[in-house]
C-alpha cells in the first residue's frame, strides 16, 4: 500500500486555501466559516489517506512532500514510505 501523490498535493492546496481564508478572515469575519470547512476537509484527508501504510502513524505534510522525490522512512516502524506518483491501470 502506498500514499498517492495527488493526496499530498491536495492536502498542500487545502492548507494554502485555509491560510488565505484566515488572512482575509482577520479583516472580514465572514471568511472564517469557509476556513473552518477547509480545515475540517484537511483533517479528514490526513486521518484517512496520509498515514504510514505499514504502522498507520500520521506523517507530517512537509515530510510527505519530501518523500515525493526522495527516499523517506517512517520514524516509528523504520519502513520506507513509497509515494505513488502515477496511477496504475
């Protein structure tokens, strides 16, 4: 079992959108509600998809971004985390 590259990039995009909504929400409080929705979506994605395939431990997003192009090993079980970059048909 591997982690999908598109899931990592989706989580990164969700964090960028969350940041924009929070920054705008400082001035206009109306934008804090969509920021909360985006944050919940991010947390669900992290809980469901962005975990070590071997031990199930959550892995930080910056380490997964590093793992796209470099070998990365889980700090808990010391198994290599493989990021699937292309879909298999």
